């Protein structure tokens, strides 16, 4: 780009409240430059002026920046571990009224996966999940609960039949009784206050985009948000290198216990 990325970051912060300084710079800049070039715009300043005036391009920018890819039971072997090992541990330790937070939940696939999994072990009405994301638009999608058949391919047939309504041959909608168990809220992991006394926090496939400093800060806040012995479930490329420095102990791959 012909002008300065530092000024761009400041202008984006004023416009969107998203702090690009906490995201890995090289990766983020590459993505942003590609998006701007796609629109054949030659400078950051012109791009910011354009998205200020054009709500469609503004939305495109926020979506692009936040990378919303998700799916039901993403990395099934880890969900299997959650079901077979971590949940029994948590039920044993805390009983089965668990406070669960799905942080950076995107379109809801993750919190809804949790509800359907927990429903194997307790009545739906006992399940309450807090689900948050920075991106208002994905939260609206999550609340609507409409999914393309492709994103549901990993779901067993009986789960699909039990918790989804076929809208047409391509689209399914999650049932209202599952939706009712999830409270969606907008929340920025970098700035907003965190819930407290959680028994399980699931935060996957978002911390990879943050700088090491931002990540450490978030892990510390997750630690504070958890009860002692409670569990943090991370994404498949997000292992914590020295968990003990952050008051966590490795429990199983991708699961950490607050110590
Ligand atoms: C790749 S998705 C991960 C979705 C889901 N956790 C999963 O693993 O399938 C990353 C999500 O992180 C959200 N996100 C990005 N920056 C965030 C921030 N600062 N605070 C909260 N959520 C953020 C994005 O909006 C996006 O929905």
C-alpha cells in the first residue's frame, strides 16, 4: 500500500473498536492488503474512507478480519475426549450444573455442539451455555441457527433428526429447545470483562491470530474466570507451551486444568 499501516490501525480502531495491534501483524496485514487490492484501492486511507461510507464493504471488512470459520464438533477426536474423559471429571468434581463459556463462538456451531453433547447426560433444561464473540453479525447468524447441510456433515444422523428441522434440501435449522440453552453476547476478549466461576471455558481457533502478549493476557483472564480445578479447552494448534507459568496444568492434549 502507498501509505502507513500504523495510521490505518489507528483509524480502524476508531471506526470499529478492533485493536489490530493485538493481532499477529504479518498475517493480518497480508490478509488486509489482499482484501484492499481485490477492490483495486491503492492506499489504506482511501480504503478506510470507502468503508466508512459503504456499509456492505464495512461488513465485509469486519467479517474478513474476524475469520468466522466454524463447524459442528470441529476436531471430533477432541470432542470425544471431552465427552469420555473431561465431562465425567467435571461432573464428578462440580456436579452437573456446570457454568460453561464458549468464547469466540462464531456462528454458534461450538455452543450448540456442547448443548447436544451435554443433553446425552442431563435434561436440556439443566444446560446453560454463555457464548460470546466480537462480531455482532455472526452472533445474529448463531441466534438464527440456520446451517448449510455441508457444515453438518460430521453430525450423526440421529442428532440431525433430533435437534434440526429441515428447511429445504440444503438448509437445516437448530431447534428452539437447543437454542434456548445458549445465551449469546457480544464480547471482545481483548477489552471486555470476563465471566467468573466457570467450570469449563472453550476457546478454540482464535488465539492463533493474537500476538504472544495478547495471548498471555487472555490466558491469565481465563484463569481468573475459572474455578480452581476447572478446565480450559483450546484449539488443535493452540497448545500452551508452559502452562504452569499461567497457573494451568496440562490435563489432556488441548485441555488445561486451573491449579
Ligand atoms: C475461526 S473462528 C472460531 C470459531 C469456533 N471457536 C471454532 O473453533 O470453530 C474465530 C472467531 O473469533 C472471533 N474473534 C476474533 N477476534 C476476537 C476478539 N478480540 N474477541 C472475541 N472474539 C474474537 C471471530 O469473530 C470469529 O468468530
